[in-house]
């Protein structure tokens, strides 16, 4: 298996976030300085440069495909910044369409949710700014302001099944109903949380933690598991499309837990070694390959489901900040500390 560069561009600052449009036609790449580049997914050509947020951009998120016009061209991108605003952009023409002003606190986390029964009518964006969580309409209207969390919201994770959105802060995770906004459940955790992810089947909710550890919940059954022994804090989490394999960072190895059945408790994890500290992990959306990146610039591909990982490696001049598979899994987009954005194609 080989990894080859497909195209590459350079932004004016650290790449703070990446997001593919649902149809794969556009990759949005946000510079920490503020501007957002809309790059052609095929060749990397810059279609538009959005001014983003004057004091710096923190997050980008494309609206679900259900919000696309009849032509199928996905248009809407949401961005959050250090100016306390969420901005909405028409990707087709690169125009700003709406702004939601959420106060003087940085908007650091964005997560779209769409109802399975009527996605276009009920699509909404959840945005976290400091201790505050908001539900926004696609037109920028504030649909609901949730009660403030006890501490700053560190991560958002919308349930794939669509029923709720999970918001993590120091001390635990709150599950909010995505339709009527009532709190479904509170999951205490007496330490700092850095990352949060649902399994694709909505069975497991997992946090990567400061202590350092990984904590797993089955919220429906009030079951918890705790996996410790990491070298450092765990900020990297990714589930494969089957919901069986959970990849985590937290050291010089990517650690893979088998979550089948009763979960990973009592099972030895699969360890995928790097020379540097793992800084990003990302499973393909609908296939089985796992991408891992380390702070020495190395990016590797692994076939985890074979239990004897197949490996492909590329060495870049700077550490990756983000990994993002295209919707059809054909390209892996990588953002780096030195402002580089490049895509890799995997070939046998």
C-alpha cells in the first residue's frame, strides 16, 4: 500500500480546522489567523477566500447535505471565532449570509444536527462559547440558549442517531435533547475532558481525558468503563464505521480498543507504534483504513480489521493538526502546524 500526495497548498498560519463539503467538492481550511480557504477537492485550486473572523477562527462545519439546493451543490458553511460570533457563508459564491452574535467569549465548537424524518426543515447548528451552548437555525437565528455549564464546554458530539447532543466540561458530560432541548442525562466525570465521540451506532459515548485515560459510557443502560495506563492526556479519538474499533492517542502508540459486545474491559488493546507522539487519528467514514499522525510529521495508514496492520507512511516537514477523510474515502486531507494543507491518495 502506498501513500502519494495528490495536491498541496499553504495557508498564512497554523491550520486550526478542516471540513469537507458533504459532496466532496470543496475542502474548507481555516487558518488560526482568521481567513478560511475554500479549496477545490479535485486539485486544490482556491475557489474563494472567506475573511472569517477578525480575531481568529476556531472551527468550521459544513451544513448537512439535506440543506443543499435542488442542484445538489452544498452551499452552507458555519464558522466560529474568537469574536464571539458564528458566521454563515454561501460556499458557491463565497458570500457571507448571516451572523449570530453569542457574546464576548470565543466560539470554539460547532456541530450540525439534522432530523432523520425531515432534515431540511429541522437542521440546526449547536455552538459552544465558554460555558454557554446555543442552538442556531441555518439563518443564524438563536433558537435556544441552554443553561450555562458548570465549566467551559470543551467538546461537542451530536449523537449519530439524532436524538441528542453531548456537551463535555470539566466534571462531566451533559446530554441535551436535540429537539426540545431538555436535559436527558448528566454523566459525571471528576476530571478534565479533552475530546468526545459517539460510536456510529450511537451505543458508546467516549471521552479522552486529562488524567490520562479514556472513559466509555453506554448512556442508555447507565454502564461505564474506564481504560487507563496512557503516557499522557488523551485528545485524539476516532471510531470505525462498524462501531467496533476505537482509536485513541495519548502517547507514542495509537491505541486500538475492541468495543464489540460488552466492550474493551479485560481485552488487550492493539498498539500501533510511532516514533513521535500521536497527534491525530481518523478512521475512514465507510471503509476500514485508519490514518494516524505523529508530532514528528509522520502520517501512517493501517488496516486494523486484519489484526496484522498494513502500513503506509509519509513524512511531512511539520506535525499534523487535523486529519479529514473525504466523503467517499478516496482522499485524506491533512492540515499542519506550518500552514500546509495537502491531500493524500492511497493506492495498492
